[in-house]
């Protein structure tokens, strides 16, 4: 019997497909963001506010993942931008292959922003690279302020934390300063924004963040 | 509900383990697989017990049976940019264990990788 050393990532096939997607997005100057949160934290609401704030001529598309139903795609389609639902049929995360398939015949040269809403789950989506430029984690104040400590993988990998439902702060024991401190302990470089999608607060700061990242993606393609 | 979701996750990871194993075996015709070594980092979001269970389920009744999955845990390692100290994190304390600097970077614990295959070769 022999023991053969094997240096290979378990998800190397997913990583390979994600690298392909990333190269395609870069070629077209597309900013792709992977939105991750637990169920009900407000990913879809944030996308509604985002699409509502964008001009009709913006080159934006959305992929939205769920285990079942196309409710989210229907909620988002009314803004007039291309939206496609990925129904995973039980799988608790999106993977690069699902994104690749869902892109289908969309003309990537017609896009410069692709928003991917992952399946509501703070665990599994952290493992699967989708070829995105950045992961954005959404945490609502109706959850615990210790979530960053409980789910270190996603809070370490995300570049932006959106604290949502701040309109509920008077009614819940959530400690904003503690949540920020916990997130920074996991990830000193993480950016943090406070928003309320329901009360339409802080959306402008999110849109500014988004514009900054879009500009960066466009600059990168011009400099190629 | 949560348990089911977690097990579902490890099932998809176990499928990827199996795909990786089959890809390696395809390069070694006639080799009989005995054991698969994996390293699963603390931050990988993967539960070792659920992964072992999922792997067993997938392998059962296939040509790969019997095969053992050995999972080694990967500790969470941080590196201090001030003094280059590398240390294992305990109690979520990310401050440098040497100089006390509060901002340190993660250098280990996210792995989800193969370490070895044990084979009986012809």
C-alpha cells in the first residue's frame, strides 16, 4: 500500500469555473457582487431599493438564488432590468456552474453590473466562489449582533457588511457598536454601512459604494 | 430545518470529494483506493461528521467501497503584520499573541483540501 500526497482543493472544479467567470466579467468590465445573508435579512429588499434607484438605461442584471419558488425574481422583474431566478431544488448555496448556466445567452457586453443574490444562508455560500469581484454580507438588526463571531467564514471573506433594518433598532436588543466591533475582529478591513430598506435610510451611501466599485471595474477594463 | 440544511451542504461537498477522487484514480489505472485524507479548516464552514456521513452514503454500493475518509482539522491561524508572529486563534482572540497588535490577518483555517490518497497499486 502506498500513500500518495495530493495537493488539490476539494472545490477545485468550482474554483476553476469561477476563475473563468471572473475572467469573462473582467473582459467586459462587469462588476459582479455576491450578496449573502441569512434568510430574511433583506437581500431582496436591498436589491429592490438598488434597482429602484438606478436609471432605466443602466446596464444591470440580477441573478437570484432560492431553494424553491421564483418569488424573488418576480419581485425584482418589475423594475424592468433583466432578472433570472436560479432555483437550486434543495442545494443551500449557488455554485459557479449554476451562475454560468443562468447567464445563458445574456450578452455580457451589454452589462456592467451583475448582482447575484445567493440562497439565504450564512454558512455554505461562503465556500463557493462565483467569480464575483466582492462578497457583500447583509445582517439585519433583528438578528444577533454576535453573528460575525458565529459565522467567521463569511464575515472574514466579505468586503462589505450592510447592517439592514436599522428602523427596528428601538425595538430590538441589537447593539450596533458591538456588531461593528465583532465584524472588525473577524475582518479588520471590512467596510460597514447602515441602511433601512423599509424606511429608505442609508440607501444613498450604499449606492455611492456601488458607484465607486463600478467605476473601479470600468477603469480596470480601460487600462487593460 | 437547520440540521437538514447543514447536511445538504456537506452532501454537495462530499460529491466534490468523490469527483476529485475519481479524477485522481483515472490517472492511476488499476489502483485500489483504501483511504482519502482531507484537511478541513475551522473557518471552512464544513462539519467533519456530516461530511464523513455524506461521503459514506455516496460511496455505499459503488466500486469504491470500502474506503475510509480521514479528516484532519485545520486550526485558525493568524499572522501579525507588525512582528510576523504566526499564532493559533483561541477564544476568537485575533490580537497578536506576541506583540498585542489588534489587526492581524487570517493565514489558515479556510482550507478544504485533499492531503493524500492511500492506494494499493498493481
